[in-house]
C-alpha cells in the first residue's frame, strides 16, 4: 500500500531540514530565504504532499475535523452529527460542526471559513453546488469525505452512503409483490445523488415487473419546508384511476410532513394506501399503524466517515477515492399490505 508523503519526505526532497519545511507551512513562524521557500514549495507539488494536517501534527496540536451537514432540523442529520462527534471524540479528535440549511450560498460561505480554520479534514453533506470551492478545499490539503450524498464531478473524493438504489428497489419490490401496480415515490430533488439513486431504484423495480413508469407518480421535492405534504396532496388529487395505491417516501426530511398530511386527510393506512418510508426514528413504530421503513444505519455511516477522514489525514490510505456503501435494512410493519380490491384503481 502506497503511503502518503510525509513532511520528512518533503524535507529530504528539498534538501532542507524539517524545521524549515515547518516554517514554510506556517507562514510567519520564522524566516525562510526566497530560494529555499521555492525549493520546499516545488517539493510539495512534486510529492503531492497535503500540508494542512501534517503542519498541525508537527506543531503537536490535536486533530480537528470540520463537519458540515445539510440541515440539523432533519432528525437524520441530527443523529448523524451526534454519532460522528461521538466517534471522533473516542479517537481524541475535535469536531467543528456547521450546517448549511440546504442553502448553496451558506455552503459557499462556510467553505470559505473552513479554508481559514485549522482543520485537516472535512466530513460533509454537499448541496450539489460550489464545485470550485470544494475543489479548492482539497487543493490546499484538506481531506474531504462526503457522507449521504456525493457530487459526480468531484471524482477524487471519498464517499460514504447507504445503498440508495438497492434500498429503494427492495421497498418497491415489496409493494409490487403485495399486488400494487400504482406505486408513487416522494424523493429528494433529482439533482441530488440520493434523490436520483432512489428514484432509479424505484424505476428499476417497476421495469423488472413489467409495470410502466408514470411520471405523475414521481415527486422530487426539496428537503426543507412542507413539500412532502404538498406532494401527498397532489398525488391524492389525481383522478381516481390514476391515484397510487402505495407510496414510498424516499425523502427522509419529508417523512413527517408526508405522514401528517395523510393523517389530516383521513387516509386509512394500509387499506386505502400502503406506505413505506426512509427513516430510522423510534416514532415510526409507535404510530398507528406502525410504519414499514428503510432503516438507515447511521452508526455505520458515522464510523466509516470518521475512519476515512482520519485515515487520509494520517497518511494511512493509498491514493485514490474510496466509495463505501452500507446496507440499509427493510423493516416490514403494518403500514404495507395487499391492496383492498374495493380500493384498487386498476
């Protein structure tokens, strides 16, 4: 396994002492001749050295990582933050926590702030924008791990997620096996990796069963606000023969909004509508009827994310991105059942 270059490798390549490299990495900490500085900078570029983490370790400071999550009002991300902090602190690592509130402008501001902070690594859930800023973060030596979502154009980034496509496919297959032919899905925005993957899994299950894909039953909605409720209302406002008999809520942030709308409309679950949701909250088994869920392994997402970012920061991983997909668990409960012949629209 090829080890990442160390500060000593830089010193040897430049023909200088480690302390000189330290002064170059920590501008203002001591004088360095112009020619010597140029040799050190050239050695850093030649070796592909990542200076942020190494400079901090050389100074004896504790490791610090940034944690940038999309929305802490989303129970999924709140629990993920808690587990990542727990995993990091168990390794003696400090965490700087920020949230973007699903806003690319806030994300851009936060990325600029992180560039000025002494963090050697960042675990983040990207909005999908700010490609140049993410690249800049990596260019200055900050190790980056995306968790839950990814950005296709940033191919040199480690990613940790659940098996989104397979999870959505298995839930859809369960509904099809029960006899449903009008299955709707509420996903995140299709511009996000999770939204696109979960809809792809849903569509693949329908296609495999010979069921035509109806665009009217696919609702990609924002993660914030009450878009889930609006999507439910729109689906149930379809003409009777076009309405779904089953619903997959694949947007974790919109599960509560979607369920609240169903209850307020007096929809009888599962007699009138079978429901499966992407969630991992205890309340899903306390409601009536208990909800069938795709249970997301938050502990595993946190552990792999922290392991990856620390492995990168400490030079223990080979060059090249790693993609870790953990398996989610389908839990069948009373909210999914065979369609009532009197309620079936087909």
